[in-house]
């Protein structure tokens, strides 16, 4: 059995933020939403973090509109804080 890679501290912060966003807005965040939530001026700052989360299998990507990428956090990624 192969274990899933663990999220780094920063990645876990982003995952936790994404969960809170989903609970508050009833929809997953976009790159721009995530960047804004972390006080970044542009969404490119979150791109590599979210990409790493996808590679680790902790989030799924799906597209509702071409200009709007959405992410859903997988249940196994949730960690109590």
C-alpha cells in the first residue's frame, strides 16, 4: 500500500482556507479567490501551490467556465486544527 504524500505547512494552510471558503460561499474558490484570501496581488502566486496539491491528490480540478478554474478539496486532505 502506498501512502499519499503529506501537504507542507503552506499547502495545508491553503487547503484549510479552501475548505472555509467552500463552507462560506457554497462553491469552490478560483485562483483569484485564493490569492486574494492570502493577500497576494496576482493569482500566479497560488498556481504552484495548488498544482502541488493536485499532484499529491489532495484537490480535484474542474472547470465551470473557461476563465474560471475551480478546485474541490478531497475529504482525506482535511486535517483538524
